[in-house]
């Protein structure tokens, strides 16, 4: 199985993100603070 990187959108959240957060908390950040759909075909990068 091959991963098609071109079919995804990429988003970077600037600022500090606590690395101890779970995927549920990170998806809430995407949904509420970034106003994006965390279930979309996208990659989210946290600093």
C-alpha cells in the first residue's frame, strides 16, 4: 500500500503545544482553535 502525500492538505499550528496531550485534545484544538475539520483528509503539525 502506498501513501499519496499529494492528496492531503497540510496545516501547521504555530506556538507551543504540550506534547503530553492526547489525540482527542489535539483534535479539539484543530476543531475549535484552528476552525478546521480534524476528520478531513489533512495532516496537522504541532510545534
